[in-house]
C-alpha cells in the first residue's frame, strides 16, 4: 500500500533527551515526514497537542515534570490523537499499563530505525484511511474503497471476505501474515478447522488478481506460516 | 540464642518436675500398698499384741473366755505348758500338737514353727504360753518376721512400678520430642530455604518466636539485597537503553546512506549488528535477574503455541534472515488445537533465544526446524538445527556448569551464556523441563517439555 499520504501526517515527539529527539526527527524526515513537532516535558507536550493538533503523538514515559502515562491521560481529556509510547522502561507492568490506557503501541528502547518506522506506519495506517486506497500488483490494481480488482480493462468485484483478506495482507505488504492473524480477521477465531475455507478463498482471490493463478507472484504462500502480498511500487 | 536456652530449660525443668512427681507417686503407691500389711503385722492382731493380751489372762488354770473367743475368731490356737513340759490346757489346738514336750521339742519350735504352724512364745511365772497362727500366715526369720504376702508382692510391685514409670517417661519423652520437632521444623525448613539464598518467612508464637523473628529478619535482608541487586541491574539496563538507541539509530542510518563509502557502510552495519547483540544481552540480563529474584510477574493465559511459533517465525523472516539460514515449522495436527496456559511473551523469548543460539553458533548457516507435538499430559516444543553441533564435553559442561550469575568461580571460560539460563528460568516458571541433544557435526536439538492439563 502506498504510504505517501501518511507522510503528510503531523507527528509530535515528546522526550526529555534532546539528542534522541534530534535522531528520531532525522530518521522520520529522511523517510519523508515533513511535519514533525517536538516537546521535552509534559507541560510542553500538552500545549503542543492543543496548538499543533498532531495526527500521532510519540511519548516517552519518564519526563522531567511527570510521566508519559499521566500526559496521555491529560491529552485524552481534549484529544483522541493516537499515541505510541517510546520508552526505556521494559517491564511487563509498564507495557501493560501503557497499552491499558489505550495506547496504540508500546515500543521499547533501544530500537532500530526500521522497526520504529514500521510501527509508526502500522499505527497511522490503522487510524487514517487513504482517500483513494489503491494498491498496484503485478498485472492488476485493487481499489479497496469500491472492493474491485481492475485487471486488463476488466472490473472484478471482491466479496466481503476477500476484501478483508486482501486488506489484512495489504496492511502488511511484503511481510508474512500468519494464518492465525488471517483467521482472526476473517472469522475471529483460531485457524483450526478453517484450513479448507482459507484455501478456497486463496484460490478464488488468485483467480481474480493473478495473471497466472497456478504460478502466483502477488499472493504468495509461505509454507507452514501464512501468506504475503507482494506489491508493485 | 537466649530464647533457645529458655526453650530447652523449659523442657528440662518440666522433665525434672515429672521425675519428681513420679517419685512422689511411687512413694504414695508403696506406702498405700504396704500400709495394710504393715498394720496387720504390727497392729493389735499382731503376734506381739496377742501374746501380751493372752499372757495377761492366762494361768495354769486356763484363759479368760473373752481372750479365747478372740483367738478363735482369728484362727489362732493356744496351748499352755507347765514347767515339766506338760500341756496344761489348750484352745483350738490342732490334733497333731502333742500333749507333752521335751526340752528338745521346745528348743526346736522355739525357732519358729510347731507342726508347720508359726508359733509365738511367752514365758509366764508358772509356765509357757504358746500361740499358734494358721499355717502360711507368717514367715519367721531368726531375726525378724514379715508376712508372706508382703514378701511375695514386693518384687512384682517393684517391677510393676518401674514398668509404669518407664512407660510414662517414654510417653513424655516421645511427646516432648514431637513437640520440639514440630516447633523447630518450620525454623529448620526456613533456614534451609535461606541457605539457598531465597527468602523464607515464618510466623510463630511462644518461646521460639525469637528465633522465628531472626529468621524473618535474615529473610528480609535477603529480599532487600535481592531487590537491590535486581534494581541495580534493571537501573543499569534502563540507562543503557537510550544511548544504545542512538548508536543503533545512527549506525543503521550510515549503513543505509547511499552517498557513503561502501567500506564505511559495511562497518556501520557491523556496529548495528553488534549493538543489536548488546540490546539482546541487556534485555536478557534484566529478565534473568528479575526471574532469579522472583520479581517478574508471570502473566499466564491460554495460548496456542502453534500460533505463537508461526507468529515468531513470521516476525523473524519479516525482519530479515540471512540467506545462509532457513527456518521451517512442523506442527503435529494434535498440537494445533492445544491451548497452553503460559506467559506468551516469555515463551516466545525462550524460543527466540534458542533460535538465536543456533544462528550465532553456526556462522556458516544452518537449517532450523521448530516442531510442536503433544500427548495428553505434555506438550513438546523442539528447536533443531543441522549445524556444527556440540562435542560430548561441551554438552556435559552445558548441563553441569553453573552460569556466571550463580557461579563464584573466577574463570569466565567455565561459564556459559545468559541466553540459555534465561530459557532455563522461563521453562522452570512453567514447570517444564529442557533437554539438549547434540553430537559434534550433527547439529543440535533442544526439547522443551511442558506439562499440560489440570493445574498447569
């Protein structure tokens, strides 16, 4: 899925370490994010959310004038902005209290830039839908807003299940999605007993999106694990 | 150890008291048993008294009717001899008692018996009074006399009393021993626990509460020290995280910087890889110390291990696995449906550490297989590689040598890595067992065996 539209989103970083703020800012701007706001305390963080109205807040837990958990609670009184915690506190209790507050993710330092970007995109994609969500595959294009596949001048409609299946894979483009995650998305259940249904869906989807369904290049089976969707940039 | 002294004193004093009480009871029992016999031997029916009484009323003419009646009532016969040895009169004398006695006869019965009747003699002014008691009523000794009954009872009495004393003393001993053991047992158990470096707490009343308090204090100190150590490790690992983020971040940026020299990029990639290793170490160290000091809460919930393995493997492949390595997953159909009550993050961490071990011990690459199988009682998770394996000595060392967190040996080369000890702890926290099978050149297989079903 093309995430250029996500790069227009405004991000707020709150961390008391100026060096870290500088590094994360450069990681984000290198990847194309243009609207980045930073703050170094709870107080600054609150006024930044009020004045800048960011689309995503990335908060440290330990701040000089309070903690990130209470900062999030204060933000929630006037804003529903998605929140990611980025912290050196790795204990399960902290992680659970962060996620328990309704945070969208909890990232533990130290982190690799690629991991950070992947998780920021994952949260943004979950929270903000693209106006015209199109993905280009080898030989076809999927239009999620209309639930259609455009292949060689033909328009093939997708069923609700196929739509969910492809959307789940598209959100993780190029990455393996396990059968567990897919069954959870399709039936809200564990994969046991759904093997045949899943295979049937895969077969029908391949007929719709692949040029040669017997030699799939977009919807790939990863033996024993799940599937992945290769897109064309 | 004042309280232990008090405790022992209390038992000794009560034991001594008991012995005194037994002696007293023995005395009473002795007195009570022999009182009757003794009063009989020396009371107003005693030969002494009877002789006196009979002598007073006896003469050559006869004996008073009253005394005669009294003698008869007590089955005592009497004869009276004059100076020549002739029987002047008798009252109740058996037939075998002769009419005349020679001096020799007198000399013989004067020792004690006349025709087997114990007799008692009293000389009067004009003759001699002889009282004959029933046969077997008295035993006469040259110097003194005792009743046969008392002589017969005495040994039984002594043995009986001793036996009763012995039984009472044994019961008291047994009871005391049990009580002391019962009181001391929690203390000993907790001292043994303290010996392993783990905290132990006991609550106790009575004389031993002082010792219990000391044990609890020692335990508190251990808890505080463990906590301080765990906090210290967690503090250090926390403080390393932010600077390490910077190292990892900039190293990755340089490694991907297209304008940079390829040599520089390669070196930056090495820094990135090594800093990822430091991250793993820091995370392992913190978790190991928290598990070691029981400060890590275990959040158990029913988890599909099949799903967990798939998601771990997918994540590993998604973040990128070098081409030298392959990872495959084999799940038995029966294991697919099993839910295991566990802390999913910890189990995933254990699997991750074992897979990373296979990867780092086989720099030239290997094929890794994650397998899951189960029976009604157990679920088996195995991590197999076809790499260089372990020599017999190395395998033995791995199973026997302590980890450096538990070792006091200065030789670092005798200790093995943090990753494996963490796996051990996680397996322990789930009541499981870990087994390593390996042969040099034939790869390595680690099997984790967890009990499932009720209570697990």
